[in-house]
């Protein structure tokens, strides 16, 4: 077993050593195939957990060093155990910084009001820019926020929901 491949899979997916080893065994050492196996498992885990209640979690803030930009996010999980987990806490911190940096307007495409949809000329581009789950993660542009969320769900084994977010910028206000 090539441990460098296991290590690289862990870095990309944030999953455990045994899961990465198993995926490499299943793929007969093919790194790309192992990565795809792990992504499919992550999607399956996410779907399996979707219906579970998320009554715990964290509210995190981010204020830019200049003091003129900030955000608040609420991310929920199933248990206080996961809410105290470093992987979950890092995800919520990253999300708060991401919201401040990218100014999403909606969580997902489904949240865009019907009256606004008719005014959007390129819906795919709009959702990529303005819907949080569709945006590329500022710290790793190879994945979207939705991909990152699925990784954290797979890693923690719990349903995780981005409940709400708000971004503040001096001089900007919503009318």
C-alpha cells in the first residue's frame, strides 16, 4: 500500500486513514478512482443524514482586520459533541470568513425569490457567484462550499445544516 497516496487522499477528503486505505484497495491503487469512491460515499452519507434534526451547533463571527467588513453564520449539527469538534469548528470559522469575502445573497438556488429569477440572464453564473453552496471555497478553489459541507458531514457522521448567514460592510445596506 502506497502511504503517500493514503496521505494525499486524507488531505483532499479530510477522511480517516482506514477509509482512504479501503478506497485505494477497492480501486486497486488507482488514486483518481479512489477519490471518486470516497466522493460517492460522502454523497451517500449526506443523503442518509439529511432528515435528522440539527438542534446543536455554533454561531461564529468574522471581522476583517480593517474593521469595516464582517459576517455572522449559524451552522447546526445533531449533537453538542460534534459542535465542540475541531473539524466542525474549523468549518464554521472558514464559512464565516468565506461569507465576508464573497458576499453571497442566498444559501442555494432554491432560495432565490421567484420575482428575481426572471431578471437573471445567466442563472448558472448567478448561482455560482451569489448562492453560498455553489460558490468555490476561498481557501481551496477546487471545491465548492457544498463539497466542503459534505466532507465535514462524512467526517463527523452527523447531519450539518448551514442555517443562516449575514454579511456587514460599512456603507452598504439593504433597502
